[in-house]
C-alpha cells in the first residue's frame, strides 16, 4: 500500500455525490479507503477506540489479527476498504485531526524538556536557578547530582546514563 498519512488519504476521497467521478478516481478512492483502513488497524486500541467506527468495521479490524496468509490479508484489506465506504469519513477526519494535534503538543513538550536538559548541562548554575524558579518542587540535591554525573559522562565520552536519568527527573517534575 501507499505510505500516505491518513490526512493525505482523506484528502484523496471526494465526499460530495453531486459531481460524476471517473473510474480512475473511484479506484484511487478505493485504494485510499483501503490504506486508511490499514492505518486505523495499525493504531493502538486506545487510539482506535476514539474513532466512530461501525460494528462491521470493528469486526473487520479484529479479524485482521487472525489472518496469517499474504493473499488472505490482501483480500481482507480489500474488504476493509469496502467497509470504510460506509463509515462517517468526516467524523473520522475530525478524530484524526485531534489525535494529530495531541501528538504535536506532546512532541513540543518533549522538545521543551530536552532543551531544559541541554541547558542544565551546558549553562550550569544559571540554568539550574531558572529551572528551580519554574519548578520549585524539584528535588534539588538529586538534580544537582545528576547534572554533575551527566557532565562527567559527557567529558569522558561515556554512555549518557545520568543524562537519561536527568531527563526522567525533568519529565517527572514537569508532570509528563
């Protein structure tokens, strides 16, 4: 199947029934629906539960895990594409957009935490005081010890075990 994101797949599908559609467009939509079904199947059960899927689609998703043969899976994915035609694509798109926004927020938060770790290792006491101002509940002694250990590891080109522990402390302190 294609490597398009679900957003791109949803864009390939025409949602209006007003205009005539060519046979090629129908095939593209069928392949897009099939790929969208595969993307939904590949999601975690928690993510999948947020989508407004019909009982038929949920049964098809569940059945996918039991199919072992390549040809059987190919035929089943065609069936999934057929079932996807009856799904509420607008609602699926809305849920997918929300999942995408959550992923972006989580990624941005993760990058902020990484930048805190890098600042703490590079800038020393100035960054430490700024971090303590932002997060006054942090265990200061553990934080200072992890910073020292991580700086030593960096100087000696050792694996970043303390830097990982420092990141975990920062993440836990930030409540993520």
